[in-house]
């Protein structure tokens, strides 16, 4: 191998330039390559769905090294990144719809009840006739005159009663399955009652069946009655009908009905990760460094013992390499507690932070108190974020996360409307849901709750951090190497001059 002092000047310059070019190449990784990411997780996508969404789980959020989520990609089987958009996931509870098939119970009464005053002002009673439940009109004396004493043979079906006492969720619509008389518009009226005597109107509609239309043919007007969030618990529904323009009673055969209810499900929780271990330097101070750059939405501190209450303040530093000269920024004040109570202990809520990226956190207990009796449990909460992506190419697909901040990752997110044709606000929440392959379970198997995500946090640095020392060491070694090469070049030049070369 040729020694340094025998290198010619052009060769030395070539070697010097090669070293300068190799330094950034060795430091930076290619964001377009799957192997460049620290975390790679297989995805279970929805078959035959072009545009899908993926809520980011906590194990991904704690791997990001850029506060704007730019070190996130989804790769297909060919190693190509797919089109992506970033969207905030809603914390609002989603409506859960349920359909209730209702059994119709015919209301029997004299024809005059339908053609004069209708069923308003009339009470009903439920009877069992030949194993079938029927409803009879029970009129007050003199209400229908002589018609009230009509024989049972002259009675006809005036309406239908539905028993909705067991329906607990608010109703949003009632879809009727009914056969209408041809060629005559019919007014359908819906009312509710708790005692079958006092009725409150709910909705009405007018429907019409063409004279030459079959029983199941389409009709004019809607047979769906809208009920905007009507509570029907312990209530009955009464459906009655009458001719629109007067005249004789109209026969309507109600075969059934479907009630649709909509209740708000449980609100989704924020993604959460537990800190381990907690640096418990003394009873009044907790300090830790976060190994990620994702903004923290809230800090959940739970004291170790029961009946423990500690006023605290939270401070932060934005740079993981901060030294003792950088001031701590106050973020929040709160009281954390865990108090004995029946049936379960009362615990303080998570402490909201300002939504910025803080790499070092410090929790100080009020000096006027005894502080923490032992190291508390500390958890981090994040604002829910989801990726909207086009499943382009063939699977399997891989979620990749975690590039160093200096690796030059560009923001690869496209505008959300460019991925969802005809985009409407919050339309992304109704897209097919992709999952991590480890969290996906067959439909016949009840998925188990995911294990809690933990973060290995180090104590917050009060001096020069290790990474800074390493970088300074590498820089110093490079300077010494370049100095040695320059000295060898000068020595070689002087030797050549002395020998007359």
C-alpha cells in the first residue's frame, strides 16, 4: 500500500474530495428505501379497496424523529412508496345504527273513527283474540255517537300499533312495509304514547299508488317516516291513515315495519404510551428525555400510593441535545392525585400540554408538599392521526417509520382531496380501515386488546449529551486525519524539491 507521503498532489486532492463526499453519504439515508427506516411493520389492507385509512398506533408515534410526521411511508411489495395524505382522526364518538323489526298489531274500530275525528282523542286497549294480539278502540261516551255501539262485524282496521318499549336508543326513522289502495292518496300519521290514552304526534307523510301498479311496485311519496333522535323507551307507536281529500275510509294493509335507531358509541381514546423507567431523582423532581419527536398532547401522572395528592408543574426543552444553559420552558400546572373511593379510586386526569414537540420533560412537585412517596406511573397521550393512502401496486404492504432528523426526508404528503374524489369534510373517517398485520384477526375470532406500548426514556441531560460528545470526537478525528495528510503532502513536496525532482 502506498504511504501518504508518496501520494502525488492530484492523488491527494482526489482522496480529500472523496472523503468529503463520503461523509454526508455515510450520514444520510435514502427516505425512498424501506431499509432506511428504523421501524417496519406489515399491514393488513382491505381487499379490493383503492383508498384506505390507517390510524397511527402508539408504537409508530414513539418511533418518529420528525415533529411533522415526515418520516413515515407505506411501501408496496415492489418497494415503492404509495401515495399518502395525513389527516387528524376525530375524537368524537361515532354513531352506531341498529335496526329493529317491529310486529304490527292491528287497531280495530268503527269506520266513523277514521272518517270523522280520526284516532285522536281515542284511547286503546290491547286484547288477546285467538292467540293474536289485537288493539281495540275505547271511545269515551258520546264520542262516536251511535257508531260506538256498532257490532264487532262492522269494525275494520283503522291503524296499527307497534310496541317499542324495549327500544333504548333514539329512533331516526321508521320504514313501513304496507299495501296501499290503488289510485287514492293516503295520509299516514305516526304518534307515540306511554299509556295508550294520551298521544303525541311524531311525523306524517302522504303516499300514492298508481291505479295500474302492482302491490310491490314503486309509489309516489316516501313510506319512511323520519324521526330525528326520538326517544321511544317505554313508549308505543301508533300508525293511522286517512284519505287526503275526505271520502270513505281507505284500506291499508301494514305487513311490518323496521325501526332504525342511532346511538353514539364510546368516544375513541388518544393513543397512549407508558414511560419506563421514570427517573426518580428525589421526591420533588422527575426528569426524562423522549426518544422521539412526535408532539405530546397530554401527560398522565398517577401517584404510586392511595390518598396521595401532589401539585406539580411541567417544564420542557425542545432540543434533545440541550445542555444546562438552555432554559426550561413552563408548560402546565396541575394537581395529580389518587384517592380512595368506592367502588374505585378517584384519579386525576391527564395534564394537557401545548401540542409542541418537546424532547425533554421535567415534572416538579410543589416544594410545600412532601412530594411523591415513590416513583409514579407516567404515560404519554398523543393526538390521534391517521394516514390516508392509495393501495397502489401489489401487496404485501409495509408501514415504515423513523428516520434521523438530518436524513433529509421530504414531506411526501399529498392534499387529502387529491386522494379522495369528490372529497367532503371528514369523509376520510368512513374509508375502509387498514390495520397492522399483528392486530388483524379473522372475523370469527374476537381480537384481543393490544399490549400497552412502553417507551424507554432516559434522564434529562444537564450537561453535554453523549451524542454531542461523539460528534465532536468524530470532527476532531477528521481534523487530525486531514492535518496528517496535509503534513505528509508538505513533507513530500519538500523531499521532491531537495532531490531536484
